[in-house]
C-alpha cells in the first residue's frame, strides 16, 4: 500500500521526501520494489478472477461455502478460508437470507404527559377517581 502511494507521487515529490514524511526508510521502499511476488500473491492473482467469474455465473448469490464447493466441482483445490479471504478482497458477497422485519418503533408520547417514576412524587391535581394521593 505504501509502495503504491510512493509510486503514484514520486514524480511529483521524489522518493526520499515522501519516505521521510511517511517515516519509512527509502531502503525499505526499494527493497519492496525489488522483491519478487510471493507464491500466495501469484496464486491469488489466478484464483481471484476465477472466483469472480464463478460468482457472477451463479447470479452473485453464492457465499463462501457454496463458492468453495463450486471451485472443487470446477477442479480447483483450494481451502475454504482462502476462498473467504479472496471473496472479501474482491468484494463479492453472497445474498443474505430473508430476515424478519424489525418491530415497530415505539410510540412517542406528547410533550405534556408526565410519567411518575418515584413513590415520593405526587400529581399536582386530583386523580381520575377524584381523590388526592
């Protein structure tokens, strides 16, 4: 992420001033640029578009578990957690089941109505039956 930011702005400001501002050593930036991609990154580059294509082919409703099974049917041996991570990275999410609707909102009392909460307080006027408490 930092490497991508530096790459995007190095023509404008230069590498070393950006690294100084981000508190990153310039050697760290150059080492990250020279590093070869990991096996995981290479595998993700292959599986990501495949997962996305299968997800679209299945009407964008498959979640992780069904996508994992669809990949196995397609001949790709991949772990379920890896499928979950790639679906999260590619922002592909299965459809949720229908849930019950929320209960209705509570009714709001008019501003002049008082609710007595303590026994020590008493109403200012007579009660419904005419007596004072």
